[in-house]
C-alpha cells in the first residue's frame, strides 16, 4: 500500500472516530463549527488526525455503545473541546 493510500485511510478512520465521539457526547457540530470562524473546529480536527490513541478511542466508543457519558475519555486531546460544545 502506498503512502497516499495510507494517508487516505488514516484520514477516513480519524474522521469517523471524531464524528462518532461528537455524536456520542452530543456535541452541537454546527455551533462548534461557527466558533472563531471555524478555527476552533479546525484545531480539533487536526488534533484528532494526529492522535496516537485511535485504538483506545475505538475501544472507548465500543464499550459505551448506547449511552451518553458526561465527558470524553481522559486520553482524548479534544476532551475540553467536546465538553465545551455539548
């Protein structure tokens, strides 16, 4: 698999995880995307793309299926962002 394909798969995986996390935590995505002309959301997206805890994130999301936790996991670099927008 080439570099471009690996990058594409990584972006797809991280995008999916971020979307699932925001849905699980009840993040108002529209409102979050408007803050500071979208710069806050852009920072959160970059944080997720470069996150080293993808496997832990997947496990956390799977373990809590069907319930809404009060906050994201401790390891999440976007925990404060998600809490501020849910």
